[in-house]
């Protein structure tokens, strides 16, 4: 427990350095101090020794010192009243910087000492195993998604007499079946899912109405089940066979444990990832959260429930009244309540659930909006800083998780701030170029290094800027609506398994085209001001560079909105694994190597004396981790020559018996997900991916500009025709 007092010692060290810098260093020596500290950071960054405690704390102390030195200078020196409008804009920018500083310092605190919990093994005596209820809540998702998850749940390694599986159907409730509008669809869904449950030997649950959305659905199931532990899988989250064998032991070891959370691993790329798939594979936000941040939260006993891929202890959940439903992020709210009651949680950073990320930007924004509104609700209605029962460390961790979602205000303010000066002459940042170079620039550069220091394994520098830029303009109005009316948001399910027929620029990208235009106008104004106001050249240079950086971000964000074609509901997973192939026509059995796998087929490369025929049938034998093998009947769908090999794509010819085997083959192996998860951490290079984004941004800008120009021409022609027609009418009337 002594480690938990470490932040106080670190804070004292930072404040001591800060006091020395303010008392004994004049402005000229701040150049040496700022750039000297930054140089030390760069040197430490190059050595892995400084990424592990206790040397890790030296890096954090220097980073915090540079941040606080800038903040004290910014507060005491640069805030000058020069007029009402100047003051309003200056205050807004300052508050945005205050927010950023708080998040920056909280991020350093949270990431002080990341934990790494290894999988625990169950005891050999099965009589000690707790009973388990597996809940699969569903609302309006495709039947096939529910079917795959339910089948995978039946294949988990656990004694059959100790586990019960439930499909919790909120799309076939009694009220929906009685509704004249939704009745037919609800009845069909009800019958199909109930029949699915019967076929699989599991249970089907529904309820009277959809009250309290997902939280109400799970609470209804809790009242109709009795297992010691409760496992929750979203209906698109498919578990591996070893999920229970690697998580349940934690509950046997710790009676006060209420939660074991595991990562949400996604088989398909997010819209942002998809845009750079040709040149690299940047880790998504979920990877940053589950690979880095959640491990750090676990050190402070602040790992929280993420709605799925988790195991919960029934007694503790029921003592809290079931899942909380006063916010639309019922998972985090429930964890907050149980942590405040003195219970523990843990996080195991091994991917054992495979889900679907949002397919397009509309779904992506909908999902992020729900998270932002729910965490803001939590901040407003159940402020972690004042909730009794939490440790100081838990308060800061939960506050950071909630407060983060206000980033829309800061991000938009940073976008408009330089334009306010260059276009309107508002004086909002009263500093000289020398002060920028001595104090501000070392701090700004250090923020990129601390980001790479904490998250470089998962998130390349500048990508957080892009992700936040993409979301900010859409999340800010949603967050403001919660601040004005915390009870307003309602739970909305994120659509999954959607398709995209053709490449296109999402309509939401138009706002970034407007930002680019504003930046171009601001840069033009900067040139004019440079000529007309020589005394302001320091400020013009700073705001001009700032504006150019904003335009770069807007262009890359615009490129991220380029939606790629996606015509499959079932995503292919790119893996290389050995399989045995038997071609009856050739009477040949040979070994091949997969290039990708999916539920309904695989791609493979193989050396053959003769090319396979189109639609030719073959048998494919695949190994499973436990040593068993499955053989699938398949049909060739595509063939082409690659070097000395034939690259083939085949479709499985599945029936009722072989379909569950295909589910086990594709989704049952956690070692495969771990390998892919690890490969994603090997960055292909930030510059390559930024260049890809920037190129797509230019393409999007040209497409948007062309469409805008066409619309302007069309409106102009229409106006001209209407005006001409009006003049003719008036002339004829005059005659």
C-alpha cells in the first residue's frame, strides 16, 4: 500500500522544482531550463530503463514540471485585459487550456504504474467451481450475430452442470408484439430467437417492455436466474473457448471481487482504421483504452465494467440493486457504485472476445455520443470527487474518465483561436516570441513525448489529435445538452454488420471543409497583417503556424471521413495458419497456408501441379488448439496465380452440424486474437499513416469542392433563370 502514497511524493517533487524555477531563474535562464528538461526527456525516452519504475517516475516528474511551469506562467503573465470581446475570447481559450492541463496531469497520474494480470487457472476439483449464468442481451441486431455468439457460448470450457446460457431478447418484448407498427417484426424475432435457444439447448428470456434499455434487460434476467457469477456478452461479442477457465479463478481467490473485465477485441477496423489499411494498421481508440489505460486503472483498483466481455459476482451486484439505470452508461455507473461500497475489480489484458466495431461514421458518432453523454451524466449526477466510499485514487481515476469527454470544447476552441486574431483582430494570447520559445514550446513538445511514452505501443503521436478532431464537433452539442438537462439522453443501440456499396465521402465531413476554408482565409489575413502591422509580427507568426497546424489536422480528419466499400456482412480475418486440403478431382492431399479466414470461408495459398477449377469442391481440415480437427466441405469461388502458388478463395458448404464447427474454428482460439492484438502494436510508421490520411483529405477536399462548386453553379443558373423569367413577365405586363 506504500506505493499508493507515491503520487504525493511525486507532487511534492514537482512543486519544489516549480518553486525553484520561479524564485531563482530569470526569463533568459528559462530557455536553458525549459530546453534542458526537454533534452533530458528525449534522452530518457530512448532508453527502456526509464519506462519501468522507479526511473519511470523521473520522466513523469520532469513532464509535470514543464506542464506546471507553463501553466503558472500562462496564468500570472499572459492574461491581460484589453477590451470586452478580447477578454471573452481570451477567457474561453484560457479555460480550454485549463481543461487540457487537468487532463494532461490526470493522465500522468492514472498511468503511473500499469498492472498486468496474467490468466489464473481454475482448481482441479470441479466441485469448487461457481455456477454461472451467461447473459446475451439483444435488441435489434441481425439474427446471425446472435446465433454465432450463442453457439460460441455453448462451446466454452466449463462443466455443463455449472453453466446456463440465456438469450435476453429486448426486441421481442410483450409491448412490442402488441404494437400494431412493430408487432409483426417483434413476433418474428421472438419466434426465431426462441427456436434458436431450443435448438442449442439454452434459455430464452424476454420481458413486458423495454424500460431502462440494456440495464433493464439485464436486471430482468438477474431476477430470473440464480448463478453465483454472471457473464455478459453483447450479442456481437463472440467468446473464445477458454474465456471462463481464465477468468473465474479470480473470484475464488478474492471474495470482495465484483468484476473481472477483459478487452473488447474487434475483428473489423473502425472507419478511421479502414482508411489506412492499405499502408498500415493504426490501433483504434479501443486498443488504447484496453491495452494501456485500463491496465493503469487496475493499479488503483478503478477498473470498471465496460458493458460486455466481463464476469460479475451476483451477490455484490444484487446488493447494489442490480445494474444502475440512471445514466445511459449503466456499466460504468454500476462499477462506480460498487467501488464506493468497498468492493474490488480487476482487469485481465488478454483478448478472449471478438466483436464488431462500428462500420461507418454515422454508427461511430452514435456510439461515441452515447459514451460522451453517459459519462457526462455520471459526472453531473454522481460526481466521483464527492461520492462517499471511494479512495482518493479512485476519485481521480473516475473523474478523469468522465471529464475527458468534455474535450470537444477545448478542441474547437483551439481550432478557432488563431482565426479570431487573424480575421477579427481579437487579442487573446499576450505573449512574445521569446516567451513562446522559452516556456510554451518545450511544454507543447513534451506533451507529444509523454503521449508516446505512455501509449506509443498502441497510439502514434498526433493520432489522438486526429481522433479528437473527428469527434469534437459532433460530441460538443451532445455534451452541452446533458449539462443543461442531465436526464435528457436515451440509450441508443449502435448498428453493427452494415455494408457500404461504394466509396464515398461521408456528409459529416463538410464541416471540416468549412474549417479548411477558414484556415485558408486566416493564413491570407496573416500575410496582410504581416505587411500592415510590423509590431505584431511575433503574434502573427505564432498564430499563423498554429493556423497551419489546424489546417493540417482538418485535412487529415477530412481524409478519415472517406468511407471505403464494404459489401460483406462477415469480415475476413487476415491470419496465416496451416491447413490440409484434399482435392477429390486431383486425388491430391496437400498442405496450404491461409491468407484470411471468415465464418463462411477462407482464402489460402497452395502449390498445385494444376490450377483448381472454378466451383471445384474440396475438403479442408483445420486444427484446433486442443488438438481436435474439423473437416469442412468447401467450394472454390476465386483463383489467381501469385508467383509459384495458386491463391484461392473458397466458401464453406455448411449444414446444421458443421456450422458450430465453423464458429469454433474461427472464434474459439484466444491465441489467434492475442497474436493479432500484438501485431497491431507494431506500428508501421506514423509518417506513412499521416501521409495516407493527408492524401485522402486532399481527395475529399477536391470532391467536396467540386460538389460545392456544382451546387453553387446550379443555384446560380436557377436564380438567373428565375430572374430572367421574372423580367420577361414584367416586360410583357408593361407592354
